[in-house]
């Protein structure tokens, strides 16, 4: 039993003298004899400590997302609700200083404050319409300013993007009214262009008819009524051709025995139902 007790005490002592740092983590050491937080950073793996005297603080250094909401005003005094998505991680070499100044919840202490500060300062330089038309430019400016502010607190920002951007109801109604007015103006412009095209077509058609009438008049002056007779013959041929294709059309010649077939009544065209 004494051997088992000695083994248990030895195992406890060994376990108290080592600690593990998992993947994606780093450790800073608090040493009571050497004045608090030591300046070096422990990497992943197993490390030795002096029990009671030293205490490791494990810090996650993997890239993590965070959403920063803010309600701020634009240059033309429109209220805008905007949200940023930030991918951040701490600077590993600065972990002892970061923990000494801000503790382990440094993201809660730093990111919301600098995020709102940068958003308010950048958005105030644009009016509401520019926030929509120049969204990429606004996002880049916010990213640049936020990276500078994050570096002051030993935070690295890998990506900054605007994920949500909305305005007040009055501004949205004004945008809808403007869009409706723009569409109506485009429709009216189309109507005007169509009327202009129709006018040009009517003028062209009238000019063509006038030119045709002039040609016919000149021809009649040269040939007399010959051109009228030619037109009459052509019309008669066209009528005869259409009647010839009709199945139920019967022709009855006019005149009789009393007039010898000369100068009598004209013939008749009958539609006979079968």
C-alpha cells in the first residue's frame, strides 16, 4: 500500500508539473516570483511548470468571425443600419502584452468599440445614395481604417466586409418613388419616340402617294384615257380570276331573242348552293 501511495503521489506531482497546449492555441506564463506575466509565448505541445509558482494561461489564436452592428448617420443626415463581418486573430508575439492589458476577452473589449468608431467616421463622409452606389469603396475604406485601429491593439484583421445595409422607412419610400418616376419617364420617352417614328412613316407614305399620283397624272396627260382602260382591264382580270376559283359561281349570259343578242342586258353571276 505504501508503494501504491508513493506512486500516486509521484503521478500527481508529475501531472502538476506539466501542461499541454493544443493545436490553434498558445500559452502565456504567469510567474509569481518573476513579476507576473513572462514575455515569452509557449507554442503547441507539452511544457513543464513549477507548481504553485507558475500558472499557464491558454489563449486561442485561430481566426474567428465576429459581427459588429452599428446605427449611424450619413452625410445627408439619413440613419443607416449597417453590420460588419470581421475575421480576426491576435498577434501571437504580442500575447503577453495583450493579456496583461486586456485579459482573455480582448475581442469583446476592443472590436465593438473600434468597429463602431470606424463605421461612424467613414459613413459620415458619404450620403445615403453614395453608400449604395459606392459600396465597394466604402467597404475598402472601412477595412483600411479598421486594420489600422486593430493593429494598435495587437489584433490582425484578415477580412472586413459589409454584410447588412438598410435605411429608414422614409428614405426607402423616397427611393421607391424615385424609381417609379424614373420608369414613368422612360415610358413617356418611349411613347414620344414611337409617335415620332409613326409621324415619319406617315410623311413618307404621303410623299410616296403624292409621287405616285404625279406620275399617273403625267402619264394620263401623255396617253389620254389609255392608262385608265389598262387599269380597268387589269381589275377585270383580277376579278375574273377570283371568280374562276369559286366553286359555287355560275355565269348566266344576258340578252335574248328579241334583241338578237346585241346590247341587251348584261350577264348575271349567281352563287349556287349545292
